[in-house]
C-alpha cells in the first residue's frame, strides 16, 4: 500500500530544528537508554573510498520508546573541494518499518547531535561552575560545541585556539557575538587548557594536541575529533592520569577514539572505561569531587542519529514537501 513520505530539505531543518535545551534532553535520553540492554545498535558500517581518501559511514539504532529508527548515511572525503561533511538520514517507523521521512540535511543533523552530545557530557562531568571554557579547533563543530556547552555550563570567558591564527580569530569573533561573553583568541593550546575548567577538542589531528602534564584539578575535557581509526587529540598518558575517563561507546572508542591510542601505547590495561549513558543512568559513578579531572571521548553513535531524527520529526512544521511512494 502506498504511503506518504516526507522529504525534508536542509533549509527546512535549519528553519525548524536548532541547538536548544529540548535537543540536548533528547540526546541525553538516548545516552541513558544505551545503559540498558534494550537498545539495538549495530557497529558502524564503514566503506573506504581510497581514491578520494574518504569513506561512507552508515549508522543506525533502535531505541525502545522512540517512535522511529534512523538510518544515517554519511559520506566524506578530504581530497576534494566539496564539503567536509554531508549526508542523508532516513527515518523509519519503529512499529511498521515503513519509511516516514527522508532528511536531506547535508550533515546538519549530525553537526547538531554531536554538539548536543558535548552538552550532555558537560552537564554530567564538568564542574558545576565553569568560569572559563576553552576550545581547540576553529570549524563548525568548535562553534556549535561552545554554544552547546554554554547552555548547560554558562561560562563567562572563552578561549579559542587553532593552528591557523586567522581562523581562530574569526571563530572567536563569531562566538563572542553569539554568546555575549568575553572571548579571546589564543596562540598557545597549553594556556587554553591550563586556564579553563571545561575544554572541548574538535580537530581531525592524528598527533595529540593535549598533553598529560597540562591536566589540572577541576578540569573536564570532551574530545570530539577522534572519530576514526588513527585520529588522536589527547595524549594517551592523559587518559591514565585522569580520575575518570568516559566513552560514549567503549567498543567504538577502542577502535576509533582516544582509547585506541591509549591501548596501543600500553597505557590503558585496566578494565573497560565507564560509558556516558551509565553515568546518566546512575549505574556508574561520575565526577565525585570538584577537583576531579575528567575526560569524555565522543565518537558518535547511531542512538544519537535516531534521537535527533525523531526529535526533528516532532518539531517540523508543515513546510516539508510530501511525495508519493
């Protein structure tokens, strides 16, 4: 039997879905659900594109209680002049399996759900009071992560570092205007970490930009950039030195996150780290003291894709075009 499928463009989504408290709560609920055995989330399917030095990734998850299952297709290549992130999300009914909507978001939903995950990490792991925050990186995710962090930890001062001073200055100026806080561009990543209580790393580097000796009491770091094998933003020794190292999903972090490098270096031989969902669900301890040093490793999960797709469906207005299937 034919049924209506909603086709939603990037413009439609940008007009209806934003980075706000409702989205952060939706992503938080998805993480909490991961603490149970009821979520069905297969490993990320990744197809290498050798000629383009890129890949196509497919992520999905079924979350009980969420009326939808998202299938996220994310192509990306670094040796082209095209966008660094694109993609499409298909939302199916969790009850019938029928396709409900196709989001032609071009990476917008992925950017939002990644930023919202950073806010969830800060809400549960950062000190309750954050005077100064820092971001290492100057791209779209750096901007979104700081907007998201400010929702849950409204800092008064922000430090921005990037390898390109011009890009760092532009990022700092934009965030200053957006957040209405004091923002400074820094040329020293070490100083950013030392002066901040909350630091987010958003770079694609394969050589650590955060050193273990920079850790200090009361610091929380959320590492976002290491989402593929070989990437590494945080020195492996820092994971071992922290009071608490947390993964979004251990099985992902050990092959494409900070945990991969720590285990390869022989600096993480303990039991598996805790997962963010377990801390939210209070089945694992989180930050216990104001002076604790905490690190959260976010590689991105299919549960986040389902959560944001279902959230988007719930807030969309009637502007989407409907076609017959």
